[in-house]
C-alpha cells in the first residue's frame, strides 16, 4: 500500500506552439486530467515563467510540481523583500527566512494536491470577475493569476434583482428552499436560458474587462481554461490531446454563447 505522502506521478503530453512570436510549450489534457493544475501550468508556460526541456513531447507531474514550488517560492520571497529592508537585525532576518521556508513547504503540502484534485470555485452572477472568496481564489491570488467567468445576469434580465449579488451555491440553495416561488423560478429560468454557463451579457462584459494581450484563466462548466485577448478577439486555448499534432490549430475564438465558434 502506498504511503499517504507518496506522490502519484502522472505524465502529460506537450505541444509546442507559437505564442506572441515565441515558441512556447503547453501541457495537454486527457479526458480526466487535472484542469486547475494544467490551467495554471499553461499560464506560466506561455508567460515563460515555467520551463520544460526543449523539444520535450512529454513531461511528468513531478517536474511540474517542482516548477510550481519554485515559482511560489520566488513570489513569496519577492513579497517579503520590502519587509526585510526594514529589519536591521540579521538574526531576525534569518528567523523570518526560516518562517518563509516553512510556509513554502506548507504550501507544497496544502496547495499542490488541491490543484490536482480540483478547485471548488463559487462564482457570483453579478460580474465576470466576481467570485465568493474561498481557498480556490486564495490559491489563484497566490499565483498572481486572474480568474474570470461568463455566467453573468444582464441589466434587463428578469432575474437581475434576485441573482446579481448571489453566488452559485447560494442560488442552488434558493432553488431548493424556495422551490415553486417566484424567486426560485426566476433563477431557474436564467439557468435554463444560459445553460452553457456563458450568457450574452457575460460574453460582452468579458470583452470589456480584458485588455489587449491579457492572458487569464476562464472558469466555465466546472472547467478551467486559459483565454487570451489578441487583436480585439478573445481566444480559448485548446489543450485536448486530440490537438497535439495539429500545429495550425491552437485556439478557439470565444465570440458565441451557443458554441458556434471557429478554431484557429
């Protein structure tokens, strides 16, 4: 029997693609792959902040976890640099650095497994960047990565007054506790009309919120993806293993709520 602390090593196919004039690798996802982990990994790979050996066609999870741990360490140390500048006592600095080392080790134990097993994200229907704060949002904030969604209630939607300040979890609770009442019916109608979890209002607001060149993580249908705004359009990174040997296909234009989109 494996130890509780033993790491299950998985392998991910790697695709090399052109990104903003540079060749970058991305990790591909199989049917049951850990999409929160890969969304963060691919963000960092495209940004050049995480490395994979040149020309590699496969990478294991151990390599990725080491890279993420190193990146976390750099972020935490960078945030603490100004604090160190105010301290004159070398012994105190050494003590603080030891505390940081312990903190980093704790993140390795606590954060990385959650990326593999999944993150529980609780969106709020009032805006594309609105989420109920929880451990998942804390983790993404730690990596300094922005998260967006597109399941937003519009200003003319009958459910606006009911849903605008509700999270998904709160909306589901309302559906259960107030079944048959007007409030619950309005929520259900909105969900039925926007079953793809991308509303017309959400798509419009996503285009407004993202600036040219922005690369972020997009949450939809319990799936984490990378999206990029380029030349005025929003592109969704295609990470399925089926696209491994399709060098001319890497992105899907996100411009339609029904799924009638173009791959490029």
